[in-house]
C-alpha cells in the first residue's frame, strides 16, 4: 500500500474542496453586499424623499394657517378700526394666542403708506409703494414675500392680505418670526450631517442652513434641476458627491424646500454590518478549513482501512473458494457413497429374509448371524441418514420462504455433529418445546446458522464440556439458545463478534465470516441474534424469530 499516494490524494481533496467552497462563498458575500448596499441607498433616497414631502406639507400648513388668521382679522374689521393701534395691538395678541410666530402687524392704505403699526420697530408712516411685495398683494389679494431686508435691514418675510372697502383698498400685513419659521424647516434635517432649508426660484437661501451659507446668500442648489414633483438629485451634480438632495416646491409660496442627507453617515450601520459579515465569512472559512481537513483525514483513513480489509477479504474469499470446492467434493463423495449403501442395505435385507426361511434357524450360530445382519442394517441406515443430511446441507439453493419446523432442524443438526462432539468428549443436550410453533424462512439457512453456532461452541470448549440447545415459545416469538461452558468471550470483544472478518480463533482456523453471515440470515428472517457471555462462565447465543400466524379456520 502506497502511503504517499494517499497523502497526495488527501492534499488534492483538501485543495479542491476549499476552492469549491470559498469561491461561491466569497462571490455570494460580494453579491449580497452590493445588492444590500443598493437597497440601502434606495431606502435612503425614499427616506429623504418622504422627509422633504412631509416637511413641505408642514411648512405649507404653517403658512396657510397664518394667512387664514390674517385674512380673518381683515375680514372682521374695518379700515377705521384697524387704523386704531389699540385695536391693532389687540388683534396681534389674539393672532399670537391662536397661532403664534407673528412679530408685528401693520395697516397700509392703497397708496402704500403704513397707517398704523404694532411691533418692535418704528415703521409708522413708512411707504411701501415701491416694494415688490406691495404690487403683488395689490394685484393678487394675498401674498407671501421672499425673505428681504426692508426698512429694518434684517432678513424677514411678510404675509399680506388685501381688502376692499367703499371703493378703497387697504392691506393688512404681518411679519413672521424667522427663528420660529426656521426651526419648523430645520425639523426636516436627517442625522448629524443632514440639512433642510428653503430657497427661492433664484436659488437664494430663505432660511439658515446647518452647514454652509447664510440667509439671502446663493445656495449650491439649482432650483432648475427640480420639477413640479418631489425629486431626489445626486449631490455630484451640485458639487457635493456622496450627498443626496430632495427638493419639493411649496404650494403656498414660490420656495423650494430642500432636504439633504449624507449617504456615508446613513450607511454607517451598513458598514458595521459589512464588518460583521466579513467576520462571519472569515469564521465560516476557518470552519470550512477545519471541517475539510478533519473530514478528508477521516475519509482517507477509511479508504486505507477499506483497502486493508479488501486485501483481507481477498484472502478470505480464496479460502472460501477452497471450502466451497471442498464442499462440492464432499457432496460428490457422499452421493457416490449413497449408492453402495443402498445396495448393501438391499442385500442385508435379502440375507435377513433367507435366515428366516431356510434351515439356518437350526444352526447353533443362527442368533449371531441374525444379530450381525440387523447390526449391519442399523449402521447402514445410520450412514444413509448422515449422507442424506450432508447432501441437504451441501446442496446450494436459492433462499426461499417456507414454514419451518425449528425442532426438526435442530435434531438434524445435532445428528450431523454428534459424532464429532463425542470424539471431543463434548455432550450435546437438547431441551426442545414439543408444542413449538413454526416460523417462516429458509430451512437450509437456519440449519446453517445453528450448525455454525454449535461448531463454534465445540471449538470454544475444545475437550470435555457440554453444549445445551433449547427452544421455547415466548408470546409471538420463538427463542433458540445455544449455550456452552467454554472460556467465554472477553467483554471488550463482545461488541465485535458480529462484525465481518472478526474471529477469536487462531490464524488459519477461522474466516471471521460465520457469525456475520449467521447474524445477516437471522435479520433477513425478521429475527435477531444476541450474545451473553462472561469470561470463565461460558457463552450463550440467543436467536429470536417471529411465529407464523395459524391459518384461518
């Protein structure tokens, strides 16, 4: 046996198995990560898209509520009433109590002059006729301005409503607190690096962004990139790679609400998952390496043992062929002996008849002649029975299922081995249940099993001993036991006795197949064979077979 061959085979199997295992594992890991990353980016896009829409709705609602409150005040008061600063102050208090975020309140006539003003600045008498927002509110009736500096020189925006009274127009105008409004917009910010702000159609910032730029400064966002519907734009188009921008136009003002999100920040959890995935893959690869090495070593070891057993089996098969040839020769010899025995038996019968018919009865040696003839007949019958049993055992037949009389098979087997046992001073005792039912199987194979067990018992005893064969019925089972008073089998060998090629006999005296074949035969008959042995106290083999159910009446 070439051990180097098995060593090279083991190396090839390990390398091939690892290659076949690692390639799909790494490929699958890479594909899953890329797909998961793409799904995660898409999830971020959806999140930014949703945040922009929801925040735009909140800003629209904020502006619509303030516009409605301002319109309600204008509708329920006349110009004369609103020109009274006490009434105007009371209205501002009511407006802030209901909604808040109003900084001041002013009444302006159709010529742009502010007739009354309540607020922190001195704006009474200021004229707004040239301000862009004044022209818009006079033509449209309601206007929300862009953020501008105005007379106060501070960024702010106003909501104004126009009312017509007695052929005269007047305007009620309110300034919105930029900090409160800015906080409402900034609630759309995502994470630590995300941003949310407003720009007008020229791209001028209308609220303070988180990171760069100030109100009324140009924004990097280009409003022209965004259509009527909410859109998500890759930051690479705006000089901000790795950032996504979602933009949606407000319904109540010509402003674009922009929500930005840093993809890398949002994908931090994915990167953590990638680290965990890498650790799992590495652990899996190590487990594969360990399992492959151990499995391959075990497999190659089994192959080496199988080759060793195959060599032993070849030797045993050669021995079995010799035994088979010897069995055929014995069958031929037995057949040849059977014919002369028949002639001898016929002649002795004829001689016995002659002794009864002739005057030889008067011979003084008549009794001796008759006893001799009877003795010859007896031994010829005995020889014929032995030859008949030998032919029945040696004849090779296909296994067949039939009703078996177990006691008869035991008696035949004992007859075949009785002389052999007697020559070794071994007494074979039988205790057979006369009411024993039948079982189903092949009678020749069952005889082979019992013959093998008795032969093994004789070999185990050697000289001067007893073999006890017993049959009994236990419920729906038939039990056959073959017990000897030999030396017994060591406990550590008992679990191996039914393995093929295992034998406790010396070299050349056993094939190690007898008990294995016997065990297999009993299993095929639906039974089982067990062993009880104690060193120094003999061995008992027990066969259990199912009872054939009685035929229906």
